[in-house]
C-alpha cells in the first residue's frame, strides 16, 4: 500500500492546503533570493579605501572592521532569543531596516564613526540570519522540512551568486562607480523591506510560542509540562537545565569533535573573510575600478561552496574512525591556502586560494550539521548550534582584540594573515595527532576483539613433535 503523507495524520487546523504551501514556498524562495541582491557588497572595502571615501588602510583594518566582531558578539544572544519570542517576522523586518541603514551610511557617511556604525548594523543583519532559517520551518509540517530547507538554501545561494555577478558586470563592463553601485544596492534592500512586510507571521515558534495541545518538547519535559502549560517554568529555570544538558552531551565524542570544529574553524574562517578584501587591495592596488574583480571571485566561491556542500552529502565513510583525519587534512589544506594568499604577489593566485578556502570550509559545514544534529531533539539541536556560534564569536572577538584592534597589536593585514596561517596550522596538527591516536586505539581494540583462529592439523602435529623432541632432550 502507498504511504500516506504525514499531513494526513495531523488535525485539519495544522495541515496546509497544497496550493497554499506552494505559494509559501515560492514567496519564501523569492524573498530569500531578492534579499541577497546587494551588488555593492563585494566592493565595500575598495570603496572605503578609494577616492569616494578615502579612508586609510590602517583606519579600515584596525579601527572600522573590528567593530563588526564586537557588535556581533553583543547582539547575537538577544537576537537569538527575540527571534523565537517575537515569532521571526519582526526580526526579519529589523534585518531589512539594518540593511537599509548600512547602505545609507555607506552612501552618506563620511566619518570613521559613521563607518563603525555601519559595521554595527552589518553585525545585526548577520545575527538575524537565523530568523529566516527558523522561519521556514515554522510554516510547514515536519514532512516538508527537508524540501523546504533545500529550496530556501538554493534560493539564497542563487541570490548571492546573482548579486556577485551583477556587481562585477556593472563594474567591469558597465563602468559603474562604487558609489552608484551602492545606490543600486540601497534600492534592492529597500525593496527587500517591502517584501518582508508581506511575510505571514507564524502562530508558533520553537521555544516561546507553543500551541495548546501540541506534543511535548524537550523544554516541556524538563519543566514537567505537557506542551503548552510549562512555558513560565522553563523561562525561569529550564533554560539553565538545557545548558547543563548540552554540557552533558559534550561527553559524546563525535558531538564534541564537530562542535569544537565549529567553534575553532568558523572563528578563523570569518576572520579571514572580514580582512581578505584588504589583503587583495594590498596585493593589487589599482585606481581603475574596472580591474577590481571581487564580485567575480565571490560568485566563483559561492558556486564552489554550493557544489562542495552538495558533494558532502554523498560522502559515506565510518565517521567515528575517520572524522579527525578528514578534518585534519582539510584544515592543513586551508593553512596552506592561507600561506599562499599571504605570500603571493599574483592576485589571481590569491583569488584562487580564497575560492578553494571557502569551498573546503563549505564542504565540512553540512558534515558538521549532520554529525551534531543526528542524535539531538530539535530544541537541543538549536541550542547546541547557538552555543557553538556564541563560543566561536567569543574566540573571534578575543583574537580580534589581540591581533587587529589598534588597542592590541594593531597588526597590518599581512602579519594578520601569518597569524591566521599559524592558527590553522596548529589546529591541523592537533586534529592529525588526534587521528593517529584514534587509529592506534582502533587497532588495539580490533586485535583484542579478534578470537584466536583454530590451528591447522599440520601445524598441531608439528608443535606436538617439537614438544616430544624437547622432552626427550631434557630427559637425556
């Protein structure tokens, strides 16, 4: 008999008519695509360093850019909680307003303080990304989660790719100035705000807003509730219990390994991302905007990242045995790419290394998501990813204070990339040593587990004869 769709098992009030679900899919994907169209984004650093704004490289590297890291750490937890409490849509509106603020400041701002404020709003838009990825799951039934995630992810990647290509074509072929490109971006993000206003606000969310009679969640069970009545109790105490539960889960080797990868490697990845445009400008300074290819490089890295993410879904190995080795090899490869980016004088080699670096990171991301999420409830999974992201942000902030901020070492971009190279090299060594230890431990367990094989008859006869000969020699 054919299997029935999961929607058929749910009350009529929770099912979504097929036509309406298709409209939701289309609108959400269109929204996700359009909100990524910001063609000026790939050229912000050369715009700040160029004749339009004329900031110095020291100001951009050591005064303006670090603000984004600090602001992101400050707003991450409040936005994470508000996203669920306000049921997603208000945070998506906040994200759109922040995007508009970014490009208004880029167009009209002339001071370092204005650019620091721009970086603050940039951090808000980054922290609010969770609202979109959570929102899509609140509108559809669990049977459609996988398809919805696939559609929305594809729409976002296509939007990033289109935005990068559009920006590069405007600059290279159209001769559009960076200032005009930012006006175009302002128009697109303003249109994104209009699209946000027409989003449907969900009636439920993951933690705070649970419908009456809903199945008990992990939070409800901890609070002793039965679905809708335990809300006040867990607000007061259960979040602490959830955090303790996450601490207990850290004893699971695979969860611990991939969570540590998420914390340490994503911190280094985003630091590279924040400063790489400054490195490109250092390697290839030019006053001809047509010869700046940041958009094309971002487009290529987006395509490779999407392909790497897709390929990761088909990797079938014994992850308990090979995880450390895979992570170690990829991290060592990334360290080599960072060294190449920092030592080459050829901008095209630097571009290629950047594309490969981003692709290798995106290859491991879905593997980490699968390894972390495979044994967790939806609530615990969301909390684990939130905790991992928070610790990665704290680490990123510490490194920024020490390395990049003018109140710390205040290093220029090349010495910074040597620090990032050393950081990834150290991580690679740790992962590879761990892989050797896992291999040795596995080999010993395998030897202990193998039963003694029965001896062949000829071998038994030979051993008996040898023993008799030994006894006779002893008697003599």
